[in-house]
C-alpha cells in the first residue's frame, strides 16, 4: 500500500537526521567518504530547495492575480486585505507578549557562565525604518523585484494588475482565462516537485545531523527547550484551538490537515519555500477560498512571523542574562517595538530570525560573543519556528476565510429579506 506523502516526508526527515548523526559520530574516521557524502547531501538538498524557490515568485504572482479577478467586487478586496493584515499584526503582538511574560517569570540565562567565544563578529546594522519598509513596497524596477524575489513588491504588482483586470470586466476575459490556465500549470508543477519532497528532506536532514554541534546544544539545553516548548505549544495547541473557536473546523481536524505542512517546513526552514505547500493545504485540505489563500499566504510568509517573534524575545533575554547584562525596565518599550519591527521584517528565508537577532544584539549593546550561541543553535530552532510561522499563516487565513463566508451569507440573507 502506497504511504501518504506526509508519512514519506516524516520517514525521510528522521531517517536523514539519524543517518547524518551516524556519519558525524561513527563514520568521521573514514574521512573522505563522510565528507563526500555530506557534500552530496548538501547538493541534493540545495537543488530541492532551489526547485521549490524557482516556483515561488511565479506562483505568488499568478495566484494573487487570479484571486483578485475571482473576487465578487473590488470592495471585498479591501475588506479581505484589512482583515488579513490586522490578524497578522495581532498574532505577532500576542506571540511577543506571551514570550515576554515567560522570560520575566523564568529569567532564562541567569547563572549561566557563557565565557567568551573568539572569532565571532557581526556587522553593524541599523534597525529597519518603518517608513522605509512601506516605501520599498512599490518597486522601481519590476524585473528586479522578480529576480530578487522581493515578496512585498511582487504582491503589490500582482494586486495592481489583478485590480485593473477585474475593473475591465468582460473586455479582458481572455487575460483572466490565461492567468487561470497559468495557475493550473503552476499547481501541477508543485505536485510534481512535491513528489521529490521525501528525498529532498532526507538530504537536508542528513546534512544537519552530520554537522550539528551537540556539545553546544547540551550547554544551553534549558534555553533551547524553552523556545521549542513555546513554539510547539503555539503550533499544536494555540493555533488549532483558535481555529476550533472561530471556525467549524475542530482543533483535532486542523492538526490532522497540517501534518504535511509541518513536516515540510521543518525540513526547509523557509516560509517562502513552503508557500506552495501552505497554499495547497489551505485550498485542498482546509477548504479556504483561493482568493483568500492567494493573497494571504505570500503576505504571511513575508510578515506573519509569530515564531520569529517568540524566538527573538526569548533569545535576547537569555543572552542578556547569560552575559550579566539584564534588560532594564526602561529598555523594555523600545526593545519590544524593535522586536516587533524585526519580526515583521525577518523574511521567509532560512536563518532570517538569526540575522534579525544579530541586529538586535548589536543594537542594544550586548557582547558580540552572544551571537556565537545564537548561530550554534539557530538551525534546529529555525526549523520549528518556521513551522510555527506557516501554521500561523494557515490558522489566520482559515479564520479570515470563515469571516468572509459569514459576511457573504449575511449579504445573501439581507438581499432575500429586501426582496420579501
């Protein structure tokens, strides 16, 4: 009997991690063999992620154009965009507040002697300016936006084009049909690439298992456990319960539907690379309208970073306490605002949270040695926080879709009342 894709990804994930650990601790003496094997796994894993990333920009562009064209009217787009953006902001704020409460209660890092780590430095970087982020949404060069994969700029162009096509109505029916055909082609391409997912996941996890520094993990296990515990609580308890409360989908059913999404995001550690899987999970498994998914998923991969918010909040307090430079009450307001901006600007790429944490470490004057701890542990934490990010996208958009369905039902009911 053919195993489901989720099961095969699960097998590939753990088989790769176990085999990679064997390579690191038992086959290292062979030298050339183990090095070549890790290089091969790294190459195969990189090719797989590149294959997914190759599809992301055209998929996002085509999906959003189709989604806007399929809206009943352009007014509904404004309502949809406002709700999606608002829920994403609320999600990030709640994640930061919960993580802050946890670190104030548990004070992670107190009494930990971090010592010093040589040879680690980070480049001085300024906090992202909110106005600059807004201005950068409008691309000067559309080709450059596509080439660089700037999601906010791609979303902006797709929204403009979709809105114009929708406003022209029947005059451009051929263009609408063309984008719908292109969207079907993109979804088929995703299905083809996803057939390779178990092998790509195996290669990615083999590389991780073969290169992970276990000694560093043991020295700060409490810090890592705290972050992972809160992220897992968000993935499997908070988000499913929120969906269960605000939609007809039960928490258990939601957890069942997102299994493939969780496993895939664990292996890629990239919200952007997981966009195709997130969209398929929403539209095919959770029954979310394609217009809602087409607009919300790429936007969420760019700015809905609940996992990053949790990670940065706990990590910055941990390293501050560990280096005996605790965050003061006076520093809290500006620090929390910085965490919010950095979470939104982290980007859906592997290591995005680590980069933003490095910026924050430098900005508040913590020793640059703190970045060594962050870098050593980031890869395994990044996997889980990415899952938290994408499950957050799925949960928020499932709730947004339900509010849209309720709105449409009320609208139909009002029309029927008016007729009677």
